[in-house]
């Protein structure tokens, strides 16, 4: 678990809590990760969708990340379990990577456990904001004072 709370829009929290209330994911692996998502949401800073800082990963965001082990850059879209599709780089919020990305921002390093050990990515850029974020004009940068103060 992170030392700091994630930022999640009120829109996303409502839908994610509905997913958690259902109590089951699409696969047995999803079920194993429900508790991790529940823990993150319990600690989350919830903001109105229209006030989400620019550069924070919300549901539906397309995110460019750098693998810290090999420097490779990849782009993923954070989606709900039924929309997940590895061939289209759509990662479920119930996957360890998806839960790790949610609510973090540009420049943040996210880590999660795999059977082969810990994996680490740096969020380079939120390429496309998800529905839980406000429109692009006039947004604050994830690297501005709000973001820095939250994680200082």
C-alpha cells in the first residue's frame, strides 16, 4: 500500500464502489484484487470530477508509462473489468497494474507485486483524460503545488 492517498473523482468512486458491492470480478484473479482496490478507495482523496487535477489517472484514462527495469515506454487505458483486453492495452482496474495506476499522477512511480517480483513504472504522461477528469482547458498540472503538497 502507498504511503499517500490516491486522488479519485466522485464519479469514479461511485462506479467503483458499485463494482466492489457486487463482490466479484470477471475472473478469480479479479476477485483476489478486490480487497486491494477497496483499501485504496477507503484512503482516497475524493474530488468532484470537474476539479480533478490534470495528469491524474482516472477511469478511462490513456496513460503512457516507462518501465523502470528496461526503460521501455508503453501506453495503457485504465478500464472496468468487462472492458479489459490485453491485445488493445486495456488494463482492468482490478489488475495489480490497474489498481496501482488509479489516482496517481504524471511523474509518480507505481509498484506492484507479480509472481516474478516487484515491477515499477513511472507515469510519464496522461495521454487522454478519462471520464472522471475535467475538460482540458484551464486544468492544473499534476506537477503543480497541489500534487506536490499532497505527496510531500
